[in-house]
């Protein structure tokens, strides 16, 4: 097995050798649940779902952690907008949506989006609010090592001292003197404006439910600290892969890596980042009105098509959305499904026969091993569909079966078969539908043999009204479901 992935930290494609034989550990940043999921969130989840599935195909037992950031400045601000003058009142007096209720509501929206698009549930999905003790312990380790300090103004804040860590900026290859502090960060109490908060002291006007006691005073954790504490709890001080969107490289992942390594943890062996989604070459922005959400995509196309579209580009590249993008993806999925249906009706599919390990084309394996090259792998998939259709047309059933099993194996490992779809090749609903339609086709064949054209046409018309397309061929009639 020669797996190779691009490592952001070293800026090169490296051989992937698991830290523990037969196992792989993956952490990727999940949602900050302060609003509805956007297309970038879902693209990232699909990219790391593809990674997980491929690692599993390659025989590794994969532990996946995807966090939920359920306490954050943006969550509190969004909740505050619903309260007006009730913002800092006692919980019993507050009438609008609490910050924790808002966070949970949006967390469910993310889960629904992931499930709709066939993203496997992670092994662990920890919430930040459930890991405050681990965060306290990490802060204390950093203070003891001289890399963190309580704020100079007695605010209760605790900061990471970026100048105390000589490797700060190495992930994104920046010089600390060329960096600027966050434009919205409060510089008070800091030794350096670039120092970032590990703990945020409670401030007047904030909800009393959004604070935890700590050795440095009541408050809440900083965003970067949350991920470091959670990943090491579930995967240990050293693990295989840390992933997330390209926009998280700085400052989030840079700060994560710095504070974790400064605390004495080796942390991630690989850093993998997926590219952004643009709209006709432009950055998506609500202010200019060129955004498209997963929910809007799912109104335009079935989940299987949306997953195909969001997962078709190389994970590191920009994925550009255009008004015709989903139509093009739908045509590609229809070609795949059309072959699967026609071939299945001829040679059948047995669950024991369709083994990804036994039926995966070598060219597909080589593409996926090479930094998860999904575009090249999809090329192999579509070429196999074309070869299968040729074999089907010539009556070569053995070659048809070989192509069918290969196609089913490839769609499975790409996660396309995990998306719920009414025309699924497998499943009880399809099996029942197939029995009923085949019975109608047999009755039609009898009518045609008896030259009862009126009865034959009536059966065909009834099936057409139900959305079933009948095609007559030399070997008899075949059927498929009409595409919307």
C-alpha cells in the first residue's frame, strides 16, 4: 500500500504511514453552530468523508473526530439579537432563544445536511462545552511551560505568548513580525497584540449561563483552545491527520498547532486542507448576493447529485459553482445509474459478489492513492460505465457483470450509495417495484405474442403514467424510471 497525501505543514506530497499499524486517526474541524450550514461546510465534510472511506478501503480501522463548537462569540452575538433588553437578565426572566438552545438547533441542521448527503457519522463528535476541565488543564500546562500568561489588566483573560514559541507561523510559513493582530481583538492586557486568547474572562452584559469557573476567574474558552483540548482527549498527543477548510489555516490551525506543541504534544502528523467553493469565479458573499446553500442545492437536485457535485473536484482545488453545475452533475449521475439499472436487470447483483476489494479497478486505486485524486478516479468510473454499456449492447454478459461490479464498488467507496435516493438499485422498495413492473412486462409480452396490440399499448401507457419508461429491444423489453 502506497498512500500519498499533501501535507500543508511541509508543503509537499508525502507517503502516508499510519502511526499505529492497521489504524488511522483523523480529526477535522466541524461546525461553529451559530447559523445554517453553508456549502463550504458541507464540501469539507464530504472531502474528509471520502478520505475516511478510502482509508477504510485500504484496510485501516479509522477513528474520526469531528468537533462541534457550541460556545463562541458569534453564537452569543446571534442569541443576543433575539433578546434585545433581556440579554443580561437572569435565565428565568429571558423570553427569547438562549445561546445554548440556538447552538443545539443549528447543530441539528448540520447533522441533517450531513446525513442527507451521505456523510458518515464520526466515531466521536464532542462539543466544546463538554470539555472545560481538559481546557483548564491545557492552559495550566502552557502557563507552567512559560508559553501563556494571565492578562495584565486582571480581566480574567489568559493569553498564549506567541513570541515564546519560536515555531509560531511555521504551518503557514509566516514571519511573526509580518503578522498583524486580529482587527477586532482587544489589545488590553496583552504583551503583544498578536497573542491570542486561551480563556476569556466573564464580562458585564454577557449571559450568566455562558461562564465557567476557572483558576483565573469565571469565563469561557477561546476558540483555538477548544480544538486542541478535544483532539488530544480522543486521539492522544500525536495522531495521523488534522483536516479542515483552507480558510482555517490561519489563524485557527496555526494557533492550534502552536499551543499544542508548546504544551509538549507532537500533535498532527499530516495537515490536510480542502479548497473553497466559489460562484462563477467570485468568492461567495451574502453582501453581494452570490451565495448558494446546501438547502438551496437540495431544492434544485436530489441528494445523490448534490453529493456528486460537491465531491467531484480534487479536495485541494477550488470548486466553482455555476447555474448549470447541478445539471451537469445530474447528467453524470444519470449515466452511472442508467448503466447500473440496465446491467442489473440482465445479470443481477448479489451482495456477496459485489466486493470493493475484489472488483475495484487498478487505475481507480492508483488515482485515490495519489493524494485522493477523485477527478481521475471519476474518469475511471465513467470509462467503466462506457465499457459496460458497450458490453451490454453486444450481449457480452460476462463483461457486463465485471463492469457492473466495478461500478458498484467505485460508487460505494465514493459514498454515492450512502445517499438516500428513491431509485436505489438495492433496497426493499426497489425490489417490490421491480416485481410489480416485471409482472406487467410479462403480461405485455403475452399480449404482443397474441398480437393484442390494444392490451400491449394499454400496459405501456399505464407504466408511462407511473413514470416507468419501457424500451423494446432484440432481447425483450427493459424498463427505467423517468428522470425529472
